[in-house]
């Protein structure tokens, strides 16, 4: 019996010892060059570029609201969706097979209609929230998009996160906390307090809708195509924005006092949003929607840094602490890959722009089926 007991204890001891040895081996084999790669640097730079574009939209919106008393969020969004529609939807007319716009509308029109509705209302809800709650509440609650994104990615995209990713997200959220603390110390707790509960609810609603839109974006650009996503969002976003603007903002648009400054600010907002929508799918395809939104947390900081020179905001050292924390969290999140569970019908074989993952062995026919070939699709 004693012999059997000792034999039964041996595997557990060996397992614990092997785990310890394995951890030590991994620590000894850790090479910073394998973590801090050119791909990571490119993702970080492009993510901060997107944050800079959001900063541009914030500054132009603030000038429109404070200097010219313009309150037409749907009209501002309409410019962005119209540019997307004019640019990317005609590209779908030039495609053949299942990539043609008529085939897309025939098979998936209701999905893109819902996606366009979600995207438009996400933009509208966060703008309306400023009329009811404070800037601090918006900044804090807007980060709710991160946990919702992670849950949806786990459920829909089958993304599996490790402990490092959760730690990285916590670091980024601590950076957001430092930014909000700096705002409070600097006396920037601005905004209306007419109905804080309604305003906070609109922010949470907006964050949830953004999460849904971003997950759909990641799925579409990785499994179908970036042009299809932007073309369909531009088409349905334009229709929905026009209808909603006519219903809700026709008086405000009719009373708008146009000048070259107002036109310039509308153009700046529309071009920044257009560049943001056009470039974000590229970064999402390189990393993930969650990683991109972690990077976008620094957009408020960029707006604050610009506000120091443009709107005479007070500077606080906590702003730099917040920026460093967000960047560290973003780098940590992207340093470790997020594997996905394999599915029975993996869409990874569907290729974009005529190429498959292994062009030497397969190519995609117009219907999306994979057939043997080593040449490009004509």
C-alpha cells in the first residue's frame, strides 16, 4: 500500500516541478526582440494615428458648439457616411460574382442595415449624452466599450484571452482613471447635470453599440473584405443619417448660419471621420477590435493636450501618467497573441482582392469557393 501511495504522489510532484521548470525556461528564453517587433511598432503608431483623428473630430466639434452654437450631430455624421458611400460603394459595382453590390444586398442587406443603424445610433447617443451628464462621466463610462468588446469577441469571434490580456486592460483603465482624476483636479468637470442618469445611460448604450459595430467590423474585414464593410456602412449610414436628420434636426439645419469658418469646421470633422473609418479596418485586421479601442483611449488625452493651447486648459502631470499607462497596457496586450478556437467551417480560406492565404496551392473563385490554382483570380 505504501508503495502504491508513493507511486500515486509521484505524478503530482513531477507535474508541479515540470510547471516550475517550464516557467523558468520561458523566462530564460524571453527575448525582447521577439516581443517588441516592427509589427507591434506599426500597430502602435497606426493606433495613435487613429486617436489623433478622433482628436481632430473633437476639436472641430467643440469649435462648432462653442464658437458658432452649432448642434447638428446627424448633419456632421452625414458628411462622413456620404464620403464613404461615394468612395467605396462604387468599388463594389466593379466587382463580379458574390462581391458585386447586388449580390451582397441580395444575401446580406438586412445585416448591413442593422449594422448601419447600430453605427449611426452609437455616434448619436454619445453626442446627446453631453447634454445631460458631465465630461467626467462620459470619459469614465465610455471605457465600458472594452469589457463589452472582450465578451462579444469571446462569444462571436471565439477569441480566447489570457491573464496577460486582462492585466493589460486593467492598466489601460487605470490610465483612464488617472486622466479623469487630472480633470477633476484641474476643474474640468464640465457639462450639463440636468439628467445625469439619462446621460450616463446614453453613454453606456453608445459604448455597447460601438462594441457591436467593432466586432462586426473585425469579422467582416478578416473574413470578407474591407471595401465591402465600408461600402455597405457608407450606403446604409447615409440613408439612415438623412432620414434621422430630417426628422430630428430639420429646424436646426434650417437655422444654421453658414460661413467659411463653419464650412471649414464641417469639412475638417467629415474628413477626420472619413479617414478614421477608412483606416480603422486596416488596424483591426492587423490586430483586433479590442486592441484598437485600447489605443483609442488616448484620444481624450490628445484632445486635452491640444486644449491646453487652444482653449487654455490647465495642465496636470497626471495626464502624462495616464498616457504612459495606456501605452504600456496597449503594448502588453499586443505582445501576446490572442488565439481563436477553430471552427468546423473556418472562413480563413476566403480571400480578398484575388488571393488566398497560400497562393501556391489555392485560389478563390468568384463565389468564394477554394479551388486549386497558383495564379491570381482574373
